[in-house]
C-alpha cells in the first residue's frame, strides 16, 4: 500500500494544488479542509477530501467578528477534528500544508501525530502576513518547527531567508500544470472585421495591476481601433474596476466575463492573441511572491505574454523570448510593449513556441510532483532513522 500524504488547504481551492494532489505517483493523497464549496467541487473534482464543516461554521462565526477588528488575525483554529480524521486513515506518513497560515495551524497536528510537516508558500502568505505583528512570531515558530518549506522560485526563496527561514529547509519547486489538458494553439492575425483580443485573468486585487492595464489599453485602443480587452475574474475591487472602465470610456471595448471554470477559461484563451498580466507590489507591500499560474498556462497554450519585472515572473516568462516585460507600474513601458507586439504579429508564434517548450521543460506537473515526493521521501527516511536511534 502506498504511504499517505494529507494536504491541508482551508477551503480546498486553486488549480495548482489540485494538479499536485491528482498527480502523486508514490503516495496516496487526501485533502483535509474546513470547508468545501460546491463551486470548488465542480471545478476541482477529487474523491479523497475530508472536511469538518461544523467545526468550520463555529470557527467562522467567531473569526469573522474577530478579524474585522484585529487586521485579519484568527482567534481560533482547533486542530482536534483534524487529528481524529487523520487517525482514521491507513499509513499516514506525512502532512503537507498549503500556505503559511495553514502550515502554522497544522504544526500542532504534526506534533501530536509525530509526523513530518511540509509547507508550501505561495505569495501573499510571504509578503502580507509578516506585516501583522502576531504573524511575525508565528512564522518564526513555524520556521523553527516545520520540517521543509517549498517555494516556486529564487525570488521567493531569498525573501523567505530574509524572513528567517533556514536555507537548509527550503526547496524550490516550480508550479506544475497538466500539459495534456493545455493544448497548444498557434495564433494568427485577426480576419478582416475581427478584433485583436488582449486577455486578462486574475482575482480583482491590487497586486494584479488592473488600473494600469486599463490605462495602457486605453492608449492602445486609440491607436489600434480593432482591439478588445477581455477580463476573466472577480473580487473585492470589482466596483473600482467597473468605475474605471466607465471613466476611461471603455465600456464598449472591455468585456467582463466574471469567474469561469478552467475549461471555460481555456476556451476563451483560444480566441485571444495576447495575454496581459501587469503585476505590481501593492500599497501594503503585497506581491505575487512567485508568479501567477495563468502565466504558465497561457504560455503552454501558445499565447505571447505581456507582464512585469515582478517577483519570480522573470524566471517564468523569459523576457524577449516568451513575452515582453515592463517595470512595475510603468504604463508607458507597458504601452510600448503592447504596441510592439501588436505591430509585429510574426513574434506571436515565435514567443508562443518558446513559451510552450519552456513550460514543457520546467512546469510539467509530473516532474514537479516527483520533486515534491523526493522531499517527502527524505523527511520520512530521516524520521524513521531518528526513531530507531
């Protein structure tokens, strides 16, 4: 029987976690979460999910009130339901928490069950959490007691070391995607009467750079009349984004599609000619940490990329080969790069082909999961060795 790894993720979401749990080769995978939304069950179907909805509901009532007044700090996070759930599984050998906050909460479970704990950081947990005083202490405790920490790039690794994570516990594993579910499609010049489509897909939060993108598109559309911006996503800034679209008189040129399934996202991406993601450091210091998964997916699909020199994006989108990068918040540079790419359609498939080859080499989920399983193997071996001494 394969050893079991239990993945901790608060509400079971995000495609890159889904890709990981689906592609274990040497381990049986379960997900332990406090809540499963019907939407996530539809988007990311997986049978091995354990949850404690009643526990979540009680915690949520208290935490929502508490977080409102104490800057996002959770008051309670009871691990005992998790411990009981894990004890019901056969041969649980390792715990893997996704996001730093889940790693901190999983520590008590790992200690009680005497299991190694791996924690993957993704970005906001590395850039936002340290700004909260209590999380400085919690991260120090996590770094001291956790067994291994995974980040997706060198920029994240350096930041984690600055935060106090021991370098010997850090592992760089790129985000993996399911390549067989991401077909490559060469891009061609729009036919007469058709629009050139620039696509964006992201949560509506400050670090995604939507106002910068809209202001750049305003200028682009004044030069290239047959251009259209298609935006997929949703989030807390939706009203601000809609207001800016109206203010810039772009209502007829910007299509807001809302949140879509992965299949719908890929369907829309096939219609696009350029993918735009001008990520920035937000007003509170928040960053992508690594790089948006959409940049990996869209390179694999053959889209040329317009993005920024931000976090680990330059390690994922090679400037001048898979796309064009601009300094953060530099609208003029963004406009110049968009103009250059639109004016030189011969670059589209050149960039798209390079991007596909790059993703095949560095971001194939099978290879990435093998790297993760090697980390598991090493920790389990060390744990067994220590117990036998």
